[in-house]
C-alpha cells in the first residue's frame, strides 16, 4: 500500500534534504499522530502542494508532532498542457463530487462557473465561504490521491469572464450532448491551458454555447449517454488522461 501523504509547510519542505530531520506539526502533524496513528519506524510522504515531496521515516511521535528522517526527495514536473475543469455550480454536493474526482484524476485547476441554468447561486457575501469549501474538498482529495501538486481553486467566473479564459486558452472543450466530435479523437496541444467546460443539471444554454464557440471553444461529446454534471468532468479527464498522460 502507498504511504499516507500529508501537506507540510511549503517553506520547510522546500529546504528538506535527504538525511536531514523534518518536523511535521500543526493540524497535519496532529492528524498524522492522532488520527492516522503513525508510529515510530513507519513512513509517510510530506508534500508542499507545489510539486515537491519527501519520504519521511518517523523517529518520534508525540501529540501533534511527528519528527523523522528524510529518506527521499522528489519533485513532480510541471504539467504540460494544464488541464482545467470549469465546473458549473450544481445543487446538492454534485459540483463538489466533480472536483473531488477531478483532483484524484490529476486536474491542475478547478474553476467554479455561475452558469445561466445553475440552480445554486453564490451570493457575493458567501463567495469566500463557498470557495473555502471547494478548497477543502480539493485538499482532501490531493492527500487521498498522494499528489505532491495540489490543484488551484480559482475565483468563480460568469459567462463574460469564461469567454475571456476561452480566448486565452490553448484549447477549450465544451461537453455537449449534441456535439458531433467525440472527445476521444481530440488532439491536445503541447503546452498552455486546456479548459474542459461542464454545464449544470439543465445543461448549457444556446447563448452560452454560441459565446464560447465564438471565442474558439470546441463542442465535444463523451458518448451516447448523458452524464450527470458530477460525473461528466471526471469522465472527460479520464479520457484525456488515457490518451495523453497515462500512456
């Protein structure tokens, strides 16, 4: 079984060296010591969320502090191209389910989209709290999937700002059930951002689709069935990974 992964202070992880001592404390140290119950002699990963990861062998565990020796240091390379999930806000926790699975599948950024048919609306006074909840979901999924690089959780976008991102991206893919082109045949660029746009439960409106296409977006379909907003994005990322990252 793969070692548990915890997120350490980026500045401390950045200077960790093989053979040196590392201290995991704070909330993550408490989780390792009291929830995971890490014991002397056991090993775990500690990452900075920016790509650097160390393998730590615990020598002393006390309360909320784990102190150990650094056995390995590794760095995950910067992804190219970057995979960005633009997830429409959805009722219940379906948008959170989507970004959780997307994180496990290697997405590099998640963007909340206030789509025209989104039932959920992030009022200005609740945006910070809602974003923090998304960030918590992404953080937990990062640790669960043993990723050294944590996806960015971006500010919410409306159609206007999404169109701007589509224009600036290397490629924007809009999942749409009536699209003629299958996602499985899409060739990804070598660099830049690849946006995967997923609509809400009621789907993307014609106005939204036309605006995105005018900005250079490409409508694509996954298959003959219609997926929920919670599963469409992760399914698309799995297809792209199978073609480009998992080979």
